[in-house]
C-alpha cells in the first residue's frame, strides 16, 4: 500500500492547507520561514478567530458545540483546531470554520474545512459528510459538502506541503498576480522584484545564447 501523504512526518498546521491553496510561496514563508506580516485581512481574521478560540462548549436545541477543538491526522500529517464542531442528536458532526469576510466562496476555505473533516474522521472513526463556513460580517453560514473531490484535493495538498517544507527552497511567486495585492506578506515577499529579476535573467539568456549554426 502507498504511503499516506503525511505519514511519518511532523504535523503541519491545518491553516497551511489554506495558505498553500492561495500561494505555495506564502505557505513556505509562513510555515518554513515563520514570516507573518499583519494586514487588515489577517488582523480581521485573527480577531474573529480569537472570539471562536475560547475553548468550551454550548448546548442548544440538542446540538452540542465544542469550540476551539484540537484535531489532528497522522495519516495526512496535519494538526490544528476547529473553530467549532457541532455534534447533532442524529450522530452527524459538522466542523465550522469562522471567516471575517462577507459570504463568498473560496476553494481554499472549502479545503480547510475538508481537512478538518478528515481529521475528525480519523480521530472519531466516523464519516463527516458536511462542514460549514460561518461568515461573521454577513452572519451567514454556507454548507460545504465533503465530496470525494475535496478529499482528494486535501490529500494532494497535504502531500505537496510536506514536500515543499522538506525542500528548504522558497518557491517562485504565484502567477495569479491579483492575489499579491491582498497578500499580507507582499512586502516580505517582494514578488514584483522577483518577477523582474527573472525577466532580466530570461532576457540575458536569450541575448547571450550562442546562435545556432545554420550550416
Ligand atoms: S505576495 Fe504574491 S507571491 Fe508573494 S506570498 Fe503573497 S501571494 Fe504569494
């Protein structure tokens, strides 16, 4: 049987899944080089998470909710906390991730919830069919079905993150330049400088390449 994506390696934080899906370079800077510049986006997120981070539980209409619940997966090499995990009377379990922005669909948020679901499944020996994202700004909740495709994407991302962190080499900036505008690590990363340097190198290679002998 093939090795599981994170088997035998240190666990990385669940948030790495979200960071990696946004930009592998961002993931490396945060988790290998420990850079974390605060901007309005990360600060807002941290404040909302801080509210959800108060561990404890509540029971309402038969649903028991555990806040800031530690979760992990040895198979995927992941660990972290779920903002909230709901235990329903019918036996179903929902991880709920709190987000500070308005209700939007981001694949990387879905991946993070799916990663939490896979951790809960491994810990509890149950199937988690659905998770949810709660958007604080709009006070709306969006359900995230934990599909076979999302599960596979989490497994691939977990494997890629472990490989990336083991490489000890900063990956290039993302091609999705619009993401850099809102990235909290923009000043540390300097993507424009890196891209300009790479363009210069490419131009240099073209200029100084020996011409092909046409015969
Ligand atoms: S600034 Fe752009 S390339 Fe750099 S870490 Fe952020 S998203 Fe990635």
